[in-house]
């Protein structure tokens, strides 16, 4: 047993949180005629394509060498950083070409905020605080029934299974996820971990100079929650889809950071893996109140849906409830991505969990256990973490169970079943979406 087994921490502890840009631009090409957009970039701004990357291939070396890289199956170009007149020409070309859209390339993180862990008593006051706010805004002195204090949660025994698995009924189902591939896009995985090694089907790193092996721990934790075994080497059961196939794309560094290009490269790879049905991304970046979603990630998510795969992503950890609610981050705020909020063991919303405050897809879709979650860790260990990063693989695991049960189902049908099968916790939709996911 690792000496880290009993440690509880925020999932993003030690990860830098400042919004960063790489200087490169992401260009969304016309899906019907991408060549026309590339021709416009060349004639208007002197941007020439250095490499075309097909699904399943890696753009890591091409991005290191510089020049413009096109992820052909996604219809997205990654344009190297340009300065001066060429930068102005690039902007003018995009602005004057209706079929082109651009976004600055960001650096995303394993989780978006390192919020200090809070005592359990803090959770109890959350709904009271929201109800009081509603009363004051409405001015009628009446508390909305949906915001009434929830009944005290159960006292969990984790002798056999974690509280999260019990809460989502993963311990009650006979389904195991057998034959379903779950892709974890994160900081990699401990490839030698005794609980995971036997079911690791494919792994690849999209981080320059770093192998798949997880020097951070976050990716290993998420893989364990989604796909950990029924009978782990040590401690209680913690994995939802205990016989699912594990695919890993290392898109975040050992410091828990990764560029949009690396993440899109990982999505491009996962999309090409025939065995993968679920793509779990416990990563993201903060967005401003009122901001829209990324058209770049929305394109990638739609392409995945067309290939029979669904992306499930963490809503983000920027909130400091009850007074400071922050909107769902990117890419979880895309309409075609399932955004996952986090609940605590007493069935209240976690104080850090972001809320559905922005329009046009920026809502929370579902909730999963995200506080004091035990799972695998680097160097063959185990650790407790908190964050929407922990809630996300719970939902990914349930999606794998549903696909085992309904192998011919489309992504849309799986999403419908996920939503229809939730447990209503009587939490605001903006916090928990349709509710807490449940195993079929």
C-alpha cells in the first residue's frame, strides 16, 4: 500500500492556473472545402501548410518543427506564431473570409483551479445560501422548493467500495464495460500499475519530450476511477467499468499543462481508435461570464459523435460557493460535449464545481462523485482527490456500461440513456444538470 493512500487533495494541486496563450492560432476550416480556406491563408497572409496529419497519426513532431499543421479529419489548422505585418495579415484574412474562424491557442490544465479543501460542514450551508439569494432577488420571501436543504447524506462505509461507486450504483450492476474502450486524455498513466496494466490496450504521448508514463498522477487517478478492477490489489473497489479497455493519450505534461494543439491531437488519435466509444477529458480552461464556447472544440466533438464516440469533460473548479459561482469552462461548455459537475458525499454540490451560467451549451449536463475520491496514483499507489476531474471518469465509466448493454447504440442514444437514468438530487439544474448518474 502506498503511503499516499490516505492523502486527500485537490486534483489540480500544484498546477499553475494563469490563463496562457502559446502565440499560435487555431483556424477552423470549412468542412466542405478546407482547401479553399488554406488557399486563402496562403494568398492573404503567406501561411503555407507544412504537414497534413491524418487521424491516428501524431502532430507532435510537426508542431515542434514549426509551420502550419492541419488535422485533416477535424478540419482544423494550427498556425505557427507569426508577428508584425504577417500577424495583421492573418487576422485580416480570417476576418474577410466567411468560411474561416480563428481562436488563439491556449494552455489548458488538469483542472482549472486549486481551491483549498474545505471541511464537510461547509457543504451544509451551500443550499441555504443560494435559497437566501433567491429570496432576496425575488423579493417575495418564498424559498423555491428545489433549493430547500437536502436531507443529510448517508454515512458511507468504504470497506468494500468507495462512496462514489455506491452512490452511482456501480456496485449493484452486473455490467462491467467489457468490450468497450474508454480513452483517457490526461497526464498519461502509470503503465506498470498492478490494477491497470493488464487492460491498457493503447497509449501514446502527445507531449514533446515526455513518455506516456504519468509523472503527475492525475491521469492515473482518472483512469482508475473510470476503469479500475473489481478486485484491486489493495483497498476497496474504486473503478466503475471494471473490465473496460483502457486507451490513453497523454495530452497534458507531468506538470498538468497542455496546449490546445496537443489536446486536439489526442482527440484526433482517439477518434481513429475503433475500440474507443468514450473519451474522458478531466481538463479545461476558465471562461468569462457571458463568453461563448470554442468552435474548434465543438467541431472536434461533433466529428467524434459522427464516428460513434462521445466526449465527456470536467465542468471546472473555479467556483467558491456559495458566494462566487463561475461558469462551466472549456471545452466542457461546448454543446456537443457532456459537462460534468461534482457532488460531495452528502449529495450536495461541491463548493468548487462550476455552474451553468452561460448560454449556448454552457450548462452542466450531469453530476458525478467528485469529493474525497479514492483511486490509483503514480508509482503503483493510491490517493484521494477532489475536483470535477474526479466526477468526470465516474460518468465515463457509466457510459461504458451502457454501451456494453447496448453495443449498437449511437452516441445520441447513450447520452439520452445517461440523462434518463440519473437520480434527482433536487439540486439546481445549473449545478447538477439532470442529476447524479446511475449505473444501469
